[in-house]
C-alpha cells in the first residue's frame, strides 16, 4: 500500500461540532440496532453458519459504537448494553468455531474418510450449543435493547461537551495504538499472539467503518483492511481446528495425527503469508491533520 488510510469529511453531512457528533451517534445507534434486529430474527429461525456469522458482525458494529461512548463519556447505558450483548456474542463464538471446523473438515472427507466420524462428534456438540443458545436467545431480544437505547439516546442528548469529530478520530487513534502494541508482540511460534493482534485489528477496522457515514476514503483502502483480517482469520480458524482435533483424539478409534500434521503445515503457511504482508499494519493509518 503506497499511502495510509485517510478519512475525509463528507460535505453537508453531520456538522463538525457537538450537535453534529450527537446526531451522528444517534443515527449510528439506530442503524446498528436495526441491522442487529434483522439478523437476530434470522437466528431465531435458524442458527445456521451464515446466520451466526451475520449476527456476530452486526453485534461487533453495535459494540464499537458503545465502546466509543464508554471511551469518551463513561456512558452507563453503553456499558450496560455492551456487557449484556457480549454474553450472547461469546456463546455464538463457540458455535461459530464448531461450524467453521465442520466446513473445513468436510472438504477432506474423500481423502480421509474417517473425518465423517469426527464431524458426527462435532455435530453433537453443535446441537448442544444450539440448544443452550436457543434457550437464552429471548434475553437478547432487540425489543429489550431498543428500550435501553432509548435511554442511551437521552443520555447522549444531555452530554455536555464542546468537541466535534476530533473525538471520533481520537478513538481511531486509540484503537490503532493498541493494534501497533499487539503487533509488536507477535511471535510466529505463538498463534495466540497473532490472535490478539487480530482482535485489536478488528476494533481498529470497525472504528474506521463506524465513521464512514460522516467520512469518505478510497474503497480499495477499506478492502485492504478486510484482506489483512482474512489472513489473520485463517490462522485463527486453523488454530481452533487443530486444538479441537487434539482434544478429541481419545474419543475416536483411529489415528488422526497425520491429519493434525496436515493442518499444522497449513497453519505454518498461513502464518508465513501473514508475516510477509503484515508490515502494512505499521503505516495503515494517519489521521488527515497529522499527514506531512
């Protein structure tokens, strides 16, 4: 990438003052809650891999706005909603990992027929995850959150500050600094260090995407964010898959070490690919006023 991501203010959209920022936050909250409601209703019908993926993305987009409010204004309602919805997110994450592992393994059934037995074990776990999620899903209804968001919007209206979108750019700066800190600690022998960088990268990416209704940037720059995240996601998926295979070795009546070794090799290749491209992270963001 020849130049970093630069956000430029859109004309005639959200004034760069406290009134404009408040309008932006209320608009963003309403939009994020609406998307969450759409995806929540889909999961009520079916906790399929696609539905679980979509609702988790919508939850991340809602959480980043709540993080901004918690970061800048110590908002009680933002913190309350975030803590509550995070419980569902964590449950869905376990289900999502299970579903991704099944999809990955199913590709190799012809090469390793015994994988069908492993998938049966995973399907039983999936059923258990789904039953537990379905029993608690009503506790995370958009109707409940819409009531909390109503009070959160009142809280935003009553906030006293003289700043505009500099606060939002400060939030991106904060997330980018955390990303650089995590990136500096990467150890290729420790996939969890890459996972930590992936988490920090997601927070940085979503903080930028949160601002796109008020800012614009080159689409290819946003696309690069997705490409980097995909590289790290592949490493994490393989790490989860390998850990799962290691954990079920005693539950199967055949040797799966050679299969585990296969995925270990794939993991090494994915890590090398990420490392070869990861230097982009070091210069991926500068807020416009800091450019030379």
